[in-house]
C-alpha cells in the first residue's frame, strides 16, 4: 500500500436476542474486516491480513505522539466510513441468515399447521409457538448491526515498511 495512514477496523455482525431463540444458528457472531487508507478508499487484496502482517513492525510511540492532533481529526472520519462499508458488507450475510431462518423455522411452522389439519393431537399452541419463534427471529435479525470490535492504526512509510 502507498505511504500514509491506514485504519483496519474489525466489526462483529451479531444480533442480540434471548438465548431461548438460539439466534446463533442463523447468525453466529461474524467478523467483518475493513481497511481504509487516509484518502478514505477501501483497500482490497493489497491489504489482506497476510500481506499486512508480513510488513508490519512495532510503531514508534514518539512518532505517534507527535502526530496525535492530526490523527485526532483524521481517524474519526475514517471510522465513520468503515462503519458505512461494514453496514454494506453485512447485508448479504443478514439476507442469508434470514433466508435460512425462513427455510427452517418457517418450514417448521408450516409443517405443524398442515399436520394439525390431519391430526388433532397437534395442539394449536404448538403451531402458534412455532410461528411466534419464527417472527421473533426475523425481528431480531432485522435489528442486527455490525459492532466495532477492534481498530488498528497503520502508518505506511515511504520506504514501503509499515509500523
């Protein structure tokens, strides 16, 4: 990557729900990684974890302290952009989780409803409970958002080494 400042932000996509719903069947805590340069451009394969790890070294605290005021104005804006990108990246994950819940829980509710028509031993409250679980899971999945979990500031020097 070119010389400058980069931010690596790790978000965790998760939904908060009562444990009884076992929402992690459909949406386990899922990390979303976003790397952005100082121009607020998302970096792709050139910022893969293994590529960055190969060139990283411990940063100099004095250099960081000297540039803290500049970073104080630059970093918050970069983090807002990473949040937007993480939100966009979470959409297909949430769509897949919702589709899986619909297939499994929606299918179970439909099955119980059809079975009740054939077998009066299947109680109405069982059917209603299955429908309620499905509706609640859909509600909690719709509220799922990426949560910022970790941030790494990377200074890329002119020599190509990062710290």
